[in-house]
């Protein structure tokens, strides 16, 4: 094993030994865990603007996210990946942060389209758009485009899978500058913790 | 009915109200602020006018001191349309609410309040509708400024 530990993680081979009645597989624990994580990225069914249309097209049969093992889930509790697809307004920002906080670890974020990367067409002369979702949640992959074509988005997902394959058990949160960000409060944005809808305070829902 | 006929009818009902033609908008009648509510009530309740649909309400900002409020009404029965225009002061503009006459005036007026800062008296629930509730200022005013705004380079 001394030889293997010097290899890059993604290069650790998988040994398969056939025995009567089945097979024995031997590999590093990182390889098998990463492979499992990378090939079943369930993403949150969640769209904010026109990028969401492109995301739906990618999920539908012509481009087909299922080929990457990606299935949409309608709840953050069952998802591994959040594709922030569309313009994120200041009013929506705390809600997105709340959804992100509800996702179980390990969790990943793809910022899809110019708006989520840096504000996009709303960078100039806009008072209500958050200029980059990486101000409030850590982003793993930025996909450029306005909106990105399905090929771009799929490429982003494949890049994310490659990123996941380099993770090491117990160290997968230490990519510098990626995992630990301090959410920034932007002028005019509602408080990130609180200021959300309280159903018990809305007369019609009470 | 044409706008001119509708205007004539309203002038008969309200001889004391000073209606003006709007040169910028052939569908609109300019109404004084104090008579907006009673004219709107007439539009709603008079069976010969029967404006059963409030299309939308909005504002147009003309700094330094004019703020034009507009409300479009439509009658599905007679298929005629009329707009009422009220010229407001830009400082602290206020109008009576129409939320008890047309249900959709509720949200329309919240939007006008949110983005232009017109206060509607008698509104059942006058809160901001688009911007966060603690937002300061009225974004669709021409002189609105916000720290988030990065000016587009010329």
C-alpha cells in the first residue's frame, strides 16, 4: 500500500478479483466514496429566472441529466447539489441561504449564469440584485453564459464530479477559500438569519 | 362609449368637479385629487358606466415636483375604457384607496406605494409588496439612489 499512497487520489486503481460465487473488490476508501458521491448528485428543483428554463431543458430528455446520475428532488433535505439558476434578488437571498442551510452534507453549489456569478446584466444600475451568490453561500463551480446552454451546464456538472473525485476522506472541506465563507450583508438585503416569513404572523395562514 | 362621451357623462354627474382633457394621453381624464374617490365610485356603481374591471394603477414621476397617478378602468359589458389621472405633489403624495371597490386595487396600490411612495388612505394592508419590508426609499422615483448601484460607464 506504500506505493499506492503516493499516487494522486483519482489514480488509485480498483482491483477486482473474481472468486467462485462473486468477486472481491479492493480499492482506497476515498475512491469508492467519491465515486458514489460523484455519480448520484441529486439537485434541488429550484429556479429563479430564465436560467431555470435552460436547467429544465437540461433535465429533460434531449440532454438528460439522468445520464450523470442527476435526479431532481423537490426538497432540500434530499439534495446534494444546489444549482442556483437565475437572478438572485436581495429579497430572495435569505431564502436561498435558508434552503442551502437545510441541505445535508456533503453539499455542493453550482452558480449558473452571469447573474449568479457577478450580477450579469444587472451589475450596473441595479439596486435590487445580489451581485454574485458567492457573497452568501460557497460556490464550487461557476458556469458562465446568459443563460448557459445545456452543454455548458452539463460541463459544469462534469467539472463538479471531477472536483468531487479529488476529495479525501476527512479533508473534503479544506479546499482553500471554498467551503468557509462568511456571508456578507449587502445594503438593503433582509437579515440572513431571520426576517423570513413567519406563517404564524400572517392572518390568512393562521 | 368613447372617452369624450364618458367625460361628458361624468361632467353631468359632477358639475362641480373640474375635469380636464389629458393632452399626453387620449384615454385619460385629469381629476382633482379630492374628487378621485367619488368619481371612481361612480364608475364602479353606475349601471350605465359599469366599469367592472380595474386594469392597473401606476404612477409617472416628473421631478422636481409632479407625480402623475394613473388608474385604468375597463368595462367588460360595454367594452369601453377610461383612465383617471391625478396630478400629485411629489413631497408626501396620498390618495384614497379603491380596495373596497375593486379587489385587485389592494395589490396594485401596494405596488404604487412600494415603488413610488404614494400613501393610500383606507387601504386594508398597506405594506411593501416587491421590496423587502425594511427597504428605504421608493425605487421608481427618478432621483432614487442606492448604495448598491454601480453606475454604468459611459
